[in-house]
C-alpha cells in the first residue's frame, strides 16, 4: 500500500521557482591532470584549476562507486560527514533530474565522456518510457544508483513507522526547467558522441514542453509544468524567467521546428527585462500574467547572460545581482541576503567569466573551495539554513522552500562547470 505525502523540507529547488585516480580535466585551455600533491615549495595552483581538479574528481569517483558499466543516477544529497545517504527518507536515495543533467554536462566538460554517458543512458531511458505512459515526460526525481528496472521508477521510500510506501508530489511531478536541462544534457551528449539518439531524446522533451506548458496569456512563454500524483496532476500556472531562459537555450540548440518556440520563450525574457528595467523579475504570479515582485531570483539574473544571443545591455543584471544578492563573500538565492548560496555563487563565477571579468570569477572560486565537504560534494549553503522567499508547491501556505547546509551534487557540478569554463547552454567553453 502506498501513501502520498508532501515533504516540506525539500532540499532541491528545481521546479519550485516562478516559479579521483588520474583524471584529465579539459580546463582553462589546457589538459590538467590529477596527480600527487605538489611539494610544499611549489606555487599553489590557481583557484580555478584546483576547483576543477577537486570537483571533477569527485564526480568521477561517484560514478565509479556504482558497480558495473550500466546506466545510473547519482544521489543528490550526502550526509554532512562522508559519501552516503542523508537521514531523511525522502532524500536518502533521491536523484534529482536537474542535478544529474548538470552532472552529465560537468563530466563532459571534465573530459570524462564515458562517465557522463552512464548517467545519460539512464536519462534517455527515462525519457523513452514513463510509468504512466507519458511520451517525453520526465519526473523531477528518480531513485539513485544503478538503473535496471524499466520504466525507471521515480523516487519513493518505505515508511517503516506508517508501514506504507511514500512518494512526494513535487518529486513525481515535472518541472519545465528540469525538462529543459535534461534536454540540454542530452544535446551535450549528442555533440560529444555524434549519436542521434540523444538528440532524438531532446526533441521528445522539447515537444512535451510545447504541448503541455505553452501559455500565450500575458507575456506569453511557458509555465511551470505539473505537480502532483499521476491521477490528478496540478498545472503550475506561474511562469518563471529561469525556466524560459532554459527553454531559449534548448529550443535554440534544437533549431528547426522549434524556432517559433524559441522566439516565444525569448519574447518572455524581453518582456521581463522591460518590466524590471535593470534586472529580470522572477516571473509571473499564478495568473500567468502579472509580473511577480515578491522576491528576486539570482539565477534569473545570471543565466540569461549565458545565452548565445544575450544583448550586452543585460549585463546590468549582474550589477543588480551584486547589489541585491551579494552576501558573505558570494551570492544569496534571493534578495534578503541571509547567507551564501553555493550553487548560485558558482553560477555567478561562470557568468563573470562569460563577460570577461576573470578576477571576480577567481575570487569566487576561492570562496567555493572553502565549501567542499569531507565527502567531496560542495555544501548547498554556507549557513545552516537559507531562505528563498518561495513556496515548495501550490498547496504551501508559507514560503516554505528552504536550503540546508548539506553536500549537494548540483552545487558540485555547477562549480565544475564554472572552474572549467563550460557554458551549459552552448556545450562550449566560454571565451
């Protein structure tokens, strides 16, 4: 017997938005090898090189820890002391789709295509066959580890106290941004391998988004996706600047039949920019029309700068982020500046590199090196708890989405991408 439960302390945010061995690292224009520690008299490694070595090494070791050579998903959160599951049942074996898409990209950037492929094969299997028969639909979270079951099951857990199987409505839902990132990861593998099947999987994901989340109301664009269980999924009717940025990248990379959809997502960004003046509002309220000004989102400021055709005027959003989100040596998730969000700080480092501010990026790399946990993942936050100003789901009564200081795959992958200088929206290194 299963029981549907809502986990109010989710640690991964995707979809909540308005919305080590010898390792070759393709970084900084050279091939960096992980070797024995340098002699004490040697000069310290540049922070980007050191961070690339450590994060790429961690990602490789996590893939290698899953026996065999078959498809796998990586666990998103460790406990605070060593590689291993957290104590929360809903998170102990959770492999968030967004985190694993990032890991595919980061491993590819690290020169570890074969490791990336193991995750990519699992992602492609999940695209091809959903437990409820949806074509091209992905769930927000799957079970970590080797993937031998078909269809690949969304995450769940046994509640020994209640004597039932539990699932979470967010985890079995489908956030538009997660679908976009999965598509970008598959396109990364298509370019790396030359195999059309990965591109075909990305096409299926793009079609699902267009068919199920397109919303011409107000500023147009695409809404947040679906949340809830298979018999009664709830449409997420708000629209996210972040999600639509992801879709500009996905649709633009796909090209062809998706050119109209790319323009719709890009028009949404342009309308948000006009509404914000010098920054991007987080998106719309659930009516899909009204621009939301209740909080500010860091990634909404940073990710548009990584798009291939980002206008230079958008760089004002980086200055806004410094003013509104700067906190504790890095950047906060929202504008209450109550602490450093590690994943977002890595995103800022990559944005700095993309606009040619390498000194500012190096400063952030130094901060990120301070956040490596004993198990190798970077912590999600610098403080013990970090607010976001957002709700977990449509039934939340408060802004209950919080981050905790837990070792996080997503933060680690973003740090690797930034340190290597790899733009996940293009599959290429930044200039």
